[in-house]
C-alpha cells in the first residue's frame, strides 16, 4: 500500500510541475520568439521535450528531498 501512495504522489507531482512548466515556458517562448515559433512542428517537439525532461528532473529532485526529510519512504 505504501508503494501506491508513493507512485500517486510522484505522478501528481509530475503533472503539477509539468503544467506549471508548460504555462511558464510557454509564456516565455511566446514573448521571446513570437506565436509563430510554436506553430513549426520541430519547434513544438523541442518545446515539449524540454517540458518533459525538466518536469521529470524536477519530480525526481522533489521526491528525493521528500525522502531525505522522511515525508515519503520508498
């Protein structure tokens, strides 16, 4: 049962961080490069790859901080 809560916490954290990164990075890209930049398929892939990798890294970092502070055990 403990593993289910750990996986649920990590999944929720991944989705929340991914959404926040999408909103923040999307606003930055629109301001810096313009709306047209995100309409090119290669740029969209680069954008989503950046959001995905950053969200994964952030989730891993937060989960290990939670493990270090004994909030979550895995």
